């Protein structure tokens, strides 16, 4: 049995930690400086991790390759199994026109651009994050905002800032599920703790959106519905992540926040369509002006067809979300959950025999759980089949949509598999433990800095899932070595990570491409970086206080 040593280089923890960071440095430099594609950067970092594992940590080469194999398989199942089936459901709604009906139902709720920004970018964006994720919310909501009369630059900025609070529970909870699996911490504990951190962001973001659209005047005039929406989202995100279902968190929060927002709008007569809301429609885009964009794209999205919808079309447009909620709710029934558990198999990964570097016990990461029946991805597949039947989607259309989904995600699949392989090699060889013990030297300050690690990871990789895979186990090791709550720091990695997404090159490129602002990514970065840093400071202060008696009561017992 191979047991890693924490200080393999000259019994020096510092030198060993420096060697252990080489794969991470390779990944982030190739991705952020050299601008290599994510799959290539991940594969290069994986190769570096294997070299460090074998050369510095004396890990047998077959164990290193087996670690990578287990990580890659874990990236495919259950992680990408969730993403593929979630995106497939979304793709079917696009192919059948129901997504367009849903888009129009959202846009008709208000003729006030400040409320439209919250409805589309925050509420609808959270729904998209729940199913699609991976940049889809920014791309889709920014184009929708242009169709509602927003200038392209403002639309892109609003979409980027709005895509924060839902990210930790995006793609049906993929980031927190990954974090739980790789750290060995309970999913309930992780989701409950994240659900007591990101709701704080949710209460702030709608106000920031209003400020971006209309400055201080907008905040003064519409603060009540904005705050109500943020608080509603926060309460629903907290309740669902703690007591209902981690997978449904963003779906429930988005729909509840939308309902509360519409209710408060009608009660206060602020922003209701046809009741004198402040329209704030901008002048047409003029070529060469400060808001110059692709004129063809601008006109195309401004003239989206508003054809008469058939009765019940709106109900059908919401059908996928209704089906998902019902399916996941049914699986929470004890009797059903017990039956589904029979479709789960746990086994020791062949050829992998690794001990924990501290306790000497068999490392729990060497065991693989193939829960094909109760897996979130399988339940989404079932939801997709039911949705297809409910929407009268022909089997050939559904199959073609699935094929297109796989094609669209082909590079994301390779990237996730490579990143998870990298994470497993670093974890099982002892590299992550070495870095964690070295970072633990920060003492109590580690709680304040832990969200920054997740923020950096997402800012470079563009994925909260990837950042959790890279740094989740490291945060847990550092927490245990410094006497801090491991669930708190692991959750802080994900909660801090959501604030780096608006700065990631991938998200900036997606926003620029979707709004016809290609080449102006640097301007978008300058527009949103201040908000990202401000919200990160809030999260760092929150996590630090949660590590002290001041806010320790917020954490699950």
C-alpha cells in the first residue's frame, strides 16, 4: 500500500509545497497567460501532476495512472452525466419553440428596464443556471436584454453581475456535489453551509443590477421590489439547500423570487407593464458611438417575432421545470429513496491501493460509487423523457437534441474529465495534503482568505465545479490542520468561487460574442471587476465571522 509523505523533498514542507503547486501553476499559466484552450491546459497540468507524483512523492506509476483514470471516470459519471441531461432538456425547449414562449412571458411582466433586468438576468438567469450553466445564462439573458431595448454593453454587464448567487447550485447542484465527493464531507453539510453563505449575495445582487441600469436614482425608486426579490431568493435558496433538495435549489429560488417580485411590483405599482413604469428606453445604436455593436445582431434581437401564442403555451413552457420539481420531490419520499438505493454499487477502484497520509487508513477516495439509478443525471434523464411526452416532442427530435447536446459539450466533457483526473492524482499522491498543511500556517486568517482561493480558481477556469475539484480537498486539509471547521472552508471555496465567474475569460468572451461586442472583453472586465472584488470582500468577512463566535450560530449544527 502506498502512503504519501507530507514533506518528501528534504523533509521541508515549504519546498514540498512548492513542488506540489507545479501542476496548478501549469494549469493557470497555460489557461490565463498563454491563453491555451481549457482541455489542453488541463491535460498538460494532469501530465505535470503525474510527473510530480512519481518523481517527488515516489508514487508508483501504475497507482498514478489509476488515480487519473478514477478521476476521469468520476468526471464523466456522475458530473457530466448531470450536465448533459440538464442541457438536453433545455435544448428540447429551444428546438420546440417553448423557450421563446418562456422568454416572452418573462419580458411581458414589466416595461420598466430596471425590473426587466432583475426578471431576466437574475430570476430567469438562475433558472438557466439550474439547467444549463457553463456560460449559457450569460449568453441567453444578455441577448434577451438587448431584445428588450438595452444597449449591448449594459446588457452584457448586467448579465455578468447577475450570474453569481445561483452558480454554487448550478447544473442541478453539480459544484457542491463535486465538492462533497472529492472532500469526503457530507453533501447535506456542504449544501447547508453554502446555503448559509450565498444567500447573503442574493440579497445584494438585485440592487447592484438596478444600480447598473439606472444608477442611484434607480435604487432610490425601485429599492423595495429589488430587495424583496433578493430576500425571497435568499430565503428559498437557504430553505431548499438545507431542508429540501440541493438539486432543486436554483429552480425553487428563481421561481419563488420571481413570484415575490411580481407580487411586490403589483402592490407598489412599481414597474408593472402598462402602469406607468419608467421605461428608460435607450436611443438607437449608432455605428462608431461608445455603445457600438453589431447592427445586424442588434436589429435581429430587437425584432424577435411576437406572434400570437396558442392557449396554454405558457403552461407548456414552464412544464420542464414543473416535471423536474415533481420527479425530485417524489424521490425524496423515504420508500422511493430506499428502492432507488438498490441501484447503487460501491467498489474499490481496481489496482488502486493508497493510504491516508496522516492516519494510514485506506484512502476513501479509492472507492468508487456507481449509483446509476438514484443519480441526479438519471433523474434528469427521466425528467427529460417525461417532458418530451408532455410537450409532444417526436422521438426523432428528442434524439437529435441529445446528439447536439453531446456535440456542444464535447470539449467541456474532456475538460471536466481532465480536471477531475488532475484532482485525483494530486489528492491521492499527497500533493494536496502538502499544500493544505503549508497553507494552514496562516492560522485564523485562513478563514478570511479561503474564499479568495475559490475566487481565483473560477476567475481562471470559469467553472465553480473545476475550482472545487482543484481546491476543495486542499481547503479541508488546511482547515483540519489549523483547527477550523472543514465544512466551512470547503463551502467558502464554492461560495467565493461564484464571484470569480464574471471575471473569467470564458464568460467575458461569451458575453461579448452574444452581444456583438467582440474585442471589447477588456472593457467588460473593467466594468465588473470592482463589483466582483466588493462582493468577494463581503464573502471573506462573512466566512471569517462564521469561524468565530460572532456568526458561528449561522452554521448547521
